């Protein structure tokens, strides 16, 4: 029998309101908490996008680089340890809100997301290297010129690029699996066609090399041929075409290798890995172009862009490891509870604010400083209590069959308790800071024992 893990809709809406109120309370100390909740929602939506059709997985993998770059940029712009911790807490709350209906991605979707994180991390690392190289060499134009003439000037350099492009294209044709283009019953015909294309490619490259070498030998004795050869060997368009062919061959080789090692379907032509890798490459490329436009407009420099892509590659690598561990252990650890994640995020934010406050304020000033933290803590406890009640309803009745009236009663009761708890705690804080009683060790132990006894007794009576 499958246990319904979805919270009833009324309870889920109440938890969403509590999470938003708690996060807004944290923003009083630092607005990064609100930025974090937006980042968390974006991450949750992107991860959920990996489920479904191949087109949807492609779009999700294309959006993933921009989302991760935005999150990393937000962490980079956070000021101080408090801002970073509140941003992290808000991100946890945002991810939980994105899955408040407990519709966590399936293991298949998580495998896609894991592949997307890996391919995006590799592409971001390559982008970081290219951007850093561009910054070191003096700009995009010198970098492109260095690539075009990397094999040397003259006919020898052109021959070098032709050989590299031919080898990479041949490698791509060999590596790409037949299932990517044809059905199993037509595999033999496709293999024969691929071998024919490979032979034509090899023969064409050899003929082109022979023609260029013979032209170079004749040009040594015929000046017009020498001039024509120099124009061809020095043409930026010709060099650019060979570089594009070489890059295309390299991408085809990488994509074919990934697809060959991960192909798990024998009766369908679709493979999510291909869609994810293509989307990741497109997303990182678009992000790199956007970063280049940004460097032109001077909001960021090339070095900053290189650092941003490098940090994103590290974050994506960590995300890949977490997803790898989770997909392997999902049967043991299960799925996390969104309400508990919200409580954890708000609690971390409250603790961070408490540890960063070194003010010796007393009375009303101390209460004014502590009220936002008390509101966030009360909102987290409200989410925990209501979420636990909602899970009980889901297990015993089912989320679809749960009536609104008992949910509203429990939400109202928990809301009243949380609302009353804030002024009571504020009043206690005010009294403690104004009176500042000094107790001996035995008296302190007695007070603590009495408080624990009252709490346990109240818990038993409420049951």
C-alpha cells in the first residue's frame, strides 16, 4: 500500500504563508533572506522541470546554468557572514516551498538532474577557462585570432587545422551510437551508411591535403599560384570554417561518448542524456554570451566573469555529488519533509541573527531588535506543527479526502498559539533585560527544573 505523502491543500497554503512571514521577518536584519527564497524557488522549479518529456528536460538543463550563476552571484554579493547564512536559509526555505505538495522528483528525474549538473559543471569550467584566457590575452578579438592561427601561419597551419577537424569529425561519427538515429531493426543499414560516410570523409580529407601540398609545390615555381595560396592560407573565413568544423567534431565526440555510455533504451530512439547535454551546452553558451555583453557594458569585468563561472562549476560539481549520493540512497533515506526543511531554514536564520547580535541593549530596544527573530521562530514552529498534523491526515484519510474544517481548526489553534507566544516571549525578554536577576547556581538549577517540569506537564495535559 502506497502512503500518501502530499499535504492537504489547505494545510500546504498555511505553511506557505508561515514560511513567507518568517522569511520576511528575517529580511529585517538582511534582505538576502528574500533573495534566497527566490533562488530556492528557481532551483526547485528547474529540478522539477527535468521530469517529463525530452523537450522539457532540454529546457530545464538550458535554464540550470543561468539559475546557478544567479545563485552564486547572490552569494558573492552577500555582505558578511550573516548575509551569507540568511541567503542560505532563504534558499532552503525556497526549495521546500517549491516541493510543499511533496511531489518530489522521481529517481529518473533526479538522474537527469544529476547528468545536467555534471554536464553543466564541465561546460561552466570550460567557459571559465576561456573567459580567463580572454581576459589574460586582452579581449575576445585577440583570443579568436590566437585560436585561428594556433596551428601556425601559411599553408602548414591550414593543413594542421584540416587534419584536426577531419580527425574530430571522424571520431564523432564513430562514437555516436546508432540508436540515436535509427531503430534497432535498421541498425545494420545505418552502420553501413556511417562507414560509407566515414570513408568519404577520410578520402576527402586526404584528397584535400594532397591538392594543397601539390599546389604548394607548384606555387614555388609559378608566382600566381603562390599569391593564390597565400590568400587561401591567410583567409580568416577559411580558417574560421576549419575551426568550426573542429569544434563541431569535438562536441559530437563528447556528446556521442556520453550517449553511448548511458544509453539504456533498446526500443525507443529518445535518450534524455542527449537532450540534457545539448541543453546544458546551449545554456552555458548563452550565459557566456550574456556575460560578454555585460563586460562590454562594464557592470562586471572579464576576471569577475571567469571567477563567477569557476565558482558555478564548483557548485555544480557539489550538486552532482549530492544528487549522486541521494539517487543511490533514496530508497533508504526517503524524501525530506518540506515543513521540516522550512523549520530548519528559519531556525538557522534565527540562530545566525542571535549569534551576530552583540548589542547590550535593554528594555524596549532589546525587544525591538528581537521581535523579528521571534516572529520567524514562531512561524517555523507553526509550520512544523501544522505540517505534522497534515501528514497525519494524509496517512489516515488521504490528502484529497481531508476535509477543510478540521484543517482550519488546527491552523487557527496553532496560529493563535504562535501569535500569543511572540508578545509573551517579548515581554519575558523585556523583563529579563530590565530586572537582570542574578541567581546562584542552586537557584538557577531550581528555576530550570521548574521550567522543564511545567513544559512536560503542559505537554501531557494537551495530549
